[in-house]
C-alpha cells in the first residue's frame, strides 16, 4: 500500500466525519451543520472510499463506529487539534492578537442592550485596533458546529449542543413573554384559555412556534393545549405571523419593545416566567487565545456585577 498523503479534501471530509461522530449520526450532523443530508453522506462515503475502510454503521439499527472508525476518529481529533495549534502558532508569530476575530450570533441578539455584546466588541476594538472584527448571524442550531469547525472563534447560543470540544460560558439571560395581536380573530379564545390556567384549559389555541428550541420553551408548550399554526426561523417572521392574527407566540421583551408595534397584547399566564440562558461557546483549545480570552472576560466581569445574570440560579 502506498504512502497516505493528506489533501485539503481529506481535511474537509475528516471534519465531516468528526461532526457525524460528535452528533452520533448522519442526520443529526446534517441538521447541526446546516447542510443537506446528501452532502454529509457523500462526504462520509468519499472518506471511507479514500481510506478503504468502513468507518461506521448507519441505518435503522442506529449509528455506531467500527473498530477502525474509532481509531480514525481519535487520529482525526488529534490531527485537527495539531492543525489548529499550527494556525495559532503562525498567528502568534505574525502578531500576538493580530489577524481577525469572528463572532457568530443568532438574530436580534445585538439589539438587546442587556446582552453586553456591544460593550464587549467596543472594548475589543479599543484594545486591539488593528484586529479585524467580523460579526455574522446564523441559525441557533448551527452555532456550535461553526465553532467546532473553527469557522467562527466564538458563538453565542441559547440552544447549546454541549459538544465535547467546546467550552461554554454563561453570557446573559433573555426574558420572553407571550403576545397576541388584539386584532386577531382568536384573541378572546386565547386570552380565555390562558386566564383559566393549564388545569382548566382544554381547547387548543393557535400558536406560532420558533425553530429555536430550548428546554424552557418545550416545557411551556407541554403545559398548555397549543395547536401549532405556523413556525418561524427568525423573530421577524414570528412577529409578522402574530401581527397578522395567526396566533400567539413567545417573544423576547426587548424585541417587542424595539419593534414598537401597536396592537400587541401581552398574555398573562400562570407558571414560572420564561427565561432563556444564553452561552458563549468557544473551542477548548482556543480558549487561551488572547482575543478569545479577552472577549469572554468581558462577560465574566459583567456577570459578577449584574445580578440579573444569576436569575436562573436563584
């Protein structure tokens, strides 16, 4: 057998393989990476053909690594770690905190003044004026994968996937409340159901669900008889559906205030308030990088000073 030389395509396919292993399946890896299932399957098959071995078993019986796949996965993790260490070494040689800093968020995080994002970015710019700071917006389900694949340095997510290679740091707490349009044809029914409470509520009401899923959202949705009348991937799309009278929806209070839309009515309901804990996510092997460390420090200091950050622990 000839000498195996790693190409740029091998690196790409190895990253895909690592994503499949860490998501415990091809379908989950495709969803988390924001790419099609066929693309993930094609890249994984290409790697298996390139190596001449079967890396995993996938199908109705579930996902499982073969013994050879376990060996390749361990080697992949080590290779990607060494590659990243090389990149960091080159960056340190060029400039201690030079180059660029890539920060990824979901929509409407920046407009929430309580997050501390603007203050942290401003401090970064003052401390490292020559560093290129890039801010990008992504679906929440893709943030962790983008960080793991080093396409962004730090991501902010309210739906952490808790991937082993990543470190998660509490960043801020978002408050969500339930809203409906006063002009909705379902207004009275919705208000009556939530005023009666979950124990007496039996008649389902139209509800606009968010693709952004958290445990606290799912717990709320289990407590009340809700009939999903639509789904939205962004807060703008959720707001549009509510204003159109389609149904009620949970939305962040800061977003509703900034939208300044007349006709929105807050719906009181029994039960605990809806608070979503957002986290910063970075690779563990990049946590000591000066720019990453400096950015995270801003949120750690703010969390100590601001009691609202500890609301979920109270």
